[in-house]
C-alpha cells in the first residue's frame, strides 16, 4: 500500500473524511460531532481503510457545480426540474448507473428558485472513489467557505475556484493552472461576469486565496480582477451534516457486483443445505428400511420351520391337484366339453389343457356348427366360469371347416 505520511495517525479515532488535497488524499479523523484532525496522506483513495461513516470528498475536476434558475420553488418539483435542465444541457451520463447528480437550494424569489446542482460527468474514473465507499460530497462542500466570495485553492491537477452567494456554494470550476496567471485571472473575471449577468450573484468584493501564494501572484490577481485579495491557510474540512446523494457509476457497479456475489453465495448455500437435507433424509430412509429388513428377516427366521412345512404341503397339493380336483382333472374337463358338442356334424381332433387354459381343436361340416359349440360352451353350467374366445375356422380342402376354441380358466383356478 502506497501512502505518504503527512500528519499524525489516530488509530483509535474513526476515519471521518477522505478529501483530495494538492499532495494527495488526506484522511481526517475524529469522533462523531467532534473536530477533525489531520491523518495520513494517501496516494490513492483505495489505500485508506474506510469506516461505515467515512465521507469521501470528490475532487473538483471530477465534479461540476453550476447554478440553475428554476421556474418553480416547489420542493416537490425541484428534483425533476433540475434533472430536466441537466439532460437538456447534455450533462447527465447515459449509462444510468449510480446517482450522478444532486442539488441544494440557494435562494427563493417568489415563484422562482436558484439552486446549485452538482454533476458527476460520464467517464468518471474508476480509481477516484473506493469501491466500498457509500457517502460522498465534493471537496468544496467539505470546506467552511466564506460568504459572498471568490475562493481559490489548489487541488490535484490544478487550482480550483469556488463562488458563494451568502453561505451557499453556487459554482465550482477546475481552472487547470497550478499557479495564478494573467489568463487564469481573465477566466475568473469571465466567470464573475457570467454569474452577474444571469442574476446568480453580485460581484464579490474579495477573493480569498487558500494556501501559499507569492506577493507577485497576489498583486496580479488584485489588478486583473479589481478585487481585494486575502491570503490565508486552507482551513481544516468539516464533515457535512448531510452528505450529498451522489453515487459514482464505478462505485454503483461495484456495489451491484458485490450484491450479486452475496446473492450467489446465498443461493449456493441454500442449494448445499437442501442437498445435505436431502442426503440426510435419504440416509434416514435407508436406515429405516435396513431396520425394517432386519426385523423382517428376524421374523422369517422365527417362522422358517412353519413356512417350510406350509410350502411343502402346497407343493404336494399342486402335484396331486390335477388328479383329485374335479375342476383341474383333464378327463373331467374333456367330459364336460364333449357334452356341449352338437349332436352331429362336429368332431374334436385335439383337446389340450395348457396351464389351466382349455384349447379345443376340431372339424365341422359347416361354419355354423363351431359358433353353436361356442354358444353351448358359454351357456354350459359346468364351464360357464371359463372365458371363451370366438372360434377361428379356416376352410379345409375337403370342404370341412377347422376351428379352434380357447377358454381361459377362472381366476381361482389359476392360483395353485
């Protein structure tokens, strides 16, 4: 971490303000409501360890403050009117990230209002504000500006001009030059004339220079501007009571990326929890089934001898069933079948009992006789429980008709 120590560090006091100065980014420490004391100067703002209440003061060259006259002094409408004027002037970034502007009311005149708007331009540098920053102001709003004055001081990259009306800041401008010159004085004079022309403020009587300026530079500004010049040290900043509602686009994108990461972590954690819960339920179910299986095996082991005796009896019954059960004895079934044959014109050529299913094959002198046999079998009280299918009866070369009838056994007859 690169830093230049320019002041005492206060590790026990909270970092309240991080503000751009000519030498870099100075941290200002203090307790809530107390005076600020200078801390280290950082080369990059990301080098500082921000607290939850740290306010970051954005350099003037990366923020524009300009006065706007509005046609309404209604607080409800001012926000939309400011946005409309900034959009008309093409000052609002088009990417829509963050909050690139804010405003404050300077004075009200009847139905009109003079407000000062601060705008963060498009292309705001990524390295100006730390990604974890949450509270922002501009440097000029963190300084105790004298009323109705031009104020000039040095920031990184050149001199900065601020103009006040009463105690309210109405304009800031990054001048670029590092030292006062005739061209710089002319630029300040033009700024003053423009502000007088639109009624923003009257010409101040004095310009205040904060920092170290030579007598020659002081005389130059006095002669060129026609104002008295006062040189004094740059005062210590103060933490604004209400930081601006600004959120630079890079910081907003960093916040959104952080929120997405946290959301993804929560989703992954939830998925992991659900997976572990499912695994636990599965393991519990397996354990229960294993326990039930063990109990079933134990119960079978207790009754194993009795089961074997019952199985042996069932096997013996199945072996002799066809001989002692009239409903399964083939000769008995053949006898019952022949009783359903028509008296003439039909002869059986085959009778088969295939696992309880009766298959009759025969020949008939005409095709009506197999249909008559089919009806007799269905109406036969001895075989009514069988489910008979209509006969298949191809014609033979000798002029007779071959038929095949199948009867499915009753349900109870299929059970051994």
